[in-house]
């Protein structure tokens, strides 16, 4: 038996995909936060960089991806906290799909507000 067999594509499990998505979204949000803080902090010296960042963030695709990443990371993080606390009203796969649907609804609501 291979080490970390659940990581191999021949044995996909929803838990490992949720784990990877949580890590990827977390790293992406850290990169975005650092970029955002550096740009806003330097706005007095370089207002054109702030204007370019705001213009980029107004693009519907960028706004949608950012909102989806934040919504997924938050909803899945809440699911993990609830399971760590022992609150298991649902089984893991069912809870994953419920929280994924909730994150999509949150992202859609935020995107519709930004896009309009």
C-alpha cells in the first residue's frame, strides 16, 4: 500500500479535495492580503498603483474569484471548527456539500452586489 494513498488520483476522496482547496484558497488569500496591504499603504506615494488595483478588483471575473475564494475558505473553515468542537449533526461528506453550497450562495450574493 502506498503512503498517502488518498492523495493519488486513482483513489479520490472528497475530504482530500476539500483539504487541498482549503490550503490553496488560504495561500491565495494571504497573497492577496499582502498585495492589498502594500498597495494601500503606499497609496500616498503611488496613487496610480491604488487606482490600478481598484480597477482590477472591479472586473467581474476577479471580483467573483475573490469572493468565491473568501466564501469557500470561510465556510469550510467553519465546518472544520464545528467538527473539531465535536458538533457533528451531519456526516463529513454531507456537511462538505452543505457548506460548499452555502459558500456558493454567499459568493453569488456578494458578486451580484458588486456587479450591479
